[in-house]
C-alpha cells in the first residue's frame, strides 16, 4: 500500500481547513435569529369594560439571513432590504391570559384553540425606505384561527449591546379572521370586534 506523502497530507488538511472556514462563516451568518424575551398583548373594549390578554410564549419556527450578514454590524446589516430571507414565529393561542374573570375561556373558544393551536406570523419583507431612527414596516402574513391575511406593522427597533429590541402595534378586526367577538354574562357583555395587538420582543444576536 502506498502511503500518502507528507505534502499531500498537509495539502489535504489545508483544504479541509479552508472549506471549514468558508462554510463555517456561512453557517454562522445564517444562524437562526433567537428570541431572548417577548411580550404579546391583545387589547380591546366591550360595552362594560376594556380588557387585555397577554402571553410571553413565542417561538421562532423558521429564520434565515443572507450569508453576507455577520460580524459586529450584524444588527445594522440585518435591517437592510433583503437581509432577512425568512422569519416566522408562532404564539400558542392558549397561552393568552387575562386577569378578567371568565375572559380566558371565552377568548380561547373564539380563537378555536382546539383546532388551531398557534397564531403565526411569517415575514414577507422589511421595508426601511424613508424610515429613520430605527423605524421600519414589517409586511407579513398573519394567521389566526386558521385564517391568513397580510398585515403591515409599523415597528421601531433599538440595539442594546448584543440584542435588538423590536416594538410594534397593529389594529385589526376579529371578524376579518372569522372570529366571533366573545360574549359573557349571558350575552350582556359584548366585545367590540376591533382589537389592538402590541408586541415587545428582544432578539438575541446569533452565536459566532
């Protein structure tokens, strides 16, 4: 058996290291965006009182950034057009909870949590044109109770160390998603179909 020369071994190792370096950089650049913390609040009004339901349970189901997005300027680069190639999150609808007595049961029934466990948002594009001071518009597909519609959310971002805080507010109608506004107290309490969704999310920088 012919033993490989020391030169061929060294060249092989060098080639392997070069490939590792190249693909390692790409892997790091495409590391998933992680949620460090989140708070989602759904608020609305009724003919008796205002209400709000909140959850801190949010998970990233898919994320991908462009290969060139990496390094100390990650958060600056990731907010540029086309930098985020995919970003989807899921919110377990059954985790939304309100301090108002009896609201959770009616709300979960209206959201059809037994059939559709998650509320999902899939980012289509991030528009930063004509925006300043960390502002942007997130256009994506929001699915609630099995119905999906496009929404445009005005967001603000702020970098703090290795994390990026993202805050946004969007108004919508429950009826647009086939949701019947919950009632209570034998129908005496009736909720307005208009709701406001507020989210405060802290994204963690991918590990390098």
